[in-house]
C-alpha cells in the first residue's frame, strides 16, 4: 500500500514539472509603428442625381389590319346569311379577332365548351378545307398549320348543334414557341362559322 502511495506522489510531482506556465504571464500589446500618425477623415462624394430626359415616344403603326365583321361576312358564298330570329343570338357568324405573329407555324386546339353533346365542325384555312369533320369531345384535339406571309383566315363551321344548341367550343391558338396567341370560345348555329385571323409578319 505504501508503495502505491509513493508511486502516485512521484507521478504527480513529475507531471507538475512538465506543466507549462504560459497562462500566468501577462500579454503585452505590440506597440504601434508611428504614434504620431494622423488619420485623415475622408469626405463622402457629393451625390449628383442624373438628368433623366424621357425619350420621345414613337408610335409604331399597328400592322394588324382591322377587320369589320360585317364586311368580312358579306360574302354569302363563303358565309351563311345571319338569321334575324328574336332571342336566338347564335344564328350568325362569329368574329374571334385578328392577331399578328412572327411564327412560321401555329397550333390550333379545340374541345366542346359545354357538356359533350355530339357537336361537329369543319375547319377551313384561307377557304380550303383542312378538317372535313371533327366531333368535339371533352379532350383537346387539333392540328398544326404552316402560316403564309400576310393574312391567314381560319374558319370553324358548325355542322350541327349536338343535343343542346348552339354548337359550342373552347379553342386555343399557339405560336411555334408554345406561346398562346388567342384563347376563347365560339357559340354558333348550324351552317354558321367562327372566324379567327392570324397575320404573319
């Protein structure tokens, strides 16, 4: 027992001899190189507001021809004459607008806007039939067309009115980058057409 106690005392003394005494000393600061150095105060630069002159507004003329629907539908060889029936608004042709685009192609998509009731349409491009008969259902279907420079007239002719009048459809027109050019609906009676015009720049 005495040997163990002696061994512990010797071990403690030897460890104390190797311990460093760094933390007992005071830290002396490093003296500055030049005590007489004066710090100059920097003045902030004066704020000068820029002169804003608004540019002259140059109005570019709109290159989209404005079509009068009455003039557009005057050709009764292409368009059925409007029926003057009281309270029945859909027995006439419908103008869906004219839109300009730089696109080389356009995608046209359409579906039944109300409940699916067997509506059928025929599609024309510049007076030529491109879809002889399409049955509208709840899913979008459509086609891609190549646009000619200038006016491209697309007509959707109602072949019937389904079980519930009129012939209704939701349609979308996209350019070749997938950007929507137009999105709307038509409501036309049998034999009448909904017309949209795309003007390729």
